[in-house]
């Protein structure tokens, strides 16, 4: 018997809520390298949308005026993270999503956002099963500038 899996479909109302509600975004894969896409998107989230950005990268570099952490688990108690934005390869994003699920209650995580080109249907389903909102394979800058409601 073969199992039929439904592909994840992004919900426009979730995207709108995440982009337009003041929040803290942990950007996994964000370093101080200004040439990287993660830096430009994080800066957009911070400067254009007014979100707080928490850098998460193995080097734990301070970036965009914020303290960096090596992993979600290293973010201290008392810091609320609403969205985990994943700038990692699709083959590695499942581990990040699992860590977001694991840290959700402690940090207040309500959503995971898998960036453009980052796709893991199983990880998206695990996040949804854990009660998290999921956006996958798109970018906040793209979604914010689309004519479908913004």
C-alpha cells in the first residue's frame, strides 16, 4: 500500500500575519557576511518591517546589532522568538525544524519559514503536527512585495 502525502501549500493569511505582526525572527544561517542573501533579508525584516532579528549561526557572530547564537537551543530563556527563518540547505533544514519544535514552548516559537529553494515536506508536516505555522520555499521580501494583498 502506498501512502499519499499532501504537498505543503502556503497559506496567504499566515504569510500576511507573519510579515505584518511585530515579532522576533530567529534567522538560522545569518552571519555578518553582508554579501549573503540571509543578511539582506534579515536587514529587510529589521529595517523595513520593524521585526527584531536574532542571528543563529555556528559562529554565533553578532549581526545587525544583535547578539548571535550558535543554535536555537543557545538562545537564553526570556528571549521570545516568534518565527524561525531557515536559511539552510534543504538536506539540513529538517534538523533545524526539529530544534524549533523542541524549543517552541521555551522560546514561544509559533512558526517556521523555509526560505526560497528550501523544501522538506516531512519537516513541514512535523512542524504542522506540532502546532506551528509553516511557510516554505519562498522569501519574505518576495511575499511582501507581491500584489496579492500587500
